[in-house]
C-alpha cells in the first residue's frame, strides 16, 4: 500500500507542478496583454488562451488538493464517531465521489475524442481544443485515482480498526 501511496502522490505532485506552470503562463499572458494594450496593441487571443488554460489549471490541481486534504471538509460531527464508523462513512462518501469522478473522466475523454475528430478549434487563434480537454479529462482521472486510494485507506481502517497513515 505504501508503494501505491508514493506513486499516487508523485503523480499528483507532477500534475500540480504542471498546473503551476500553466498558472505562470497565464499570468505572463495577462501581464503582457495589459502592457502591450497600453503601448501598442493587445496580445491576440488572450481570452481564448486564458479560458483554456484556466480549465487545465483547475483540472490538474484538483487531485493534488484532494491528496493533501486541502478541500473544505465538514468533520465536526463525524470526528466524534468511533474510527470504524468514520471509516464506513469515508467509504460511502469516497465511493460516490469516485463514481462521479470516473464518469466525468470517461465522458470528458470521449468528448475530447469527438473534438479531435471534428478538428474543433478556437474562434480567433484557431488553436485545437482537444488537447486542453484531454488534460481536463486526465485531471479528473487523477482525482478518481486519489479517491480510490482514500477509499482503500478507509477500508483498511475499517478492517483493522486503526489509522493507515
């Protein structure tokens, strides 16, 4: 289980680092657009680039946020329950979230394939849309992997009755 944890953590860390690069790129584009708008003319297609990059940024960062428990959680009541009941609730919540994340990933991969097949591009710059949709789908798949890992930890906790690390 520790090897699986290390692999999932390393993969999510890399996707978060890719998201950081996308964020830096978006910041550079926006600053360049503001400066060039004053001096000469704005960067063409800034809105398209920022929109696509924003979707990729969010999707690539969400799995790392989940593995680091950075999301808002309501645990005031649940923390008072015995560990095995907490684990049972974690299993139920993670199972539902895993199903939704898996469906989101699968359907987004399917949608990206359709966009690739149709050669769908942005309006102004004619950038292909499919690569960014594939990255979003990959982000959902990574989130599903993290949720699966969390569910495994909850199952182990429920069986053993102790913390899994």
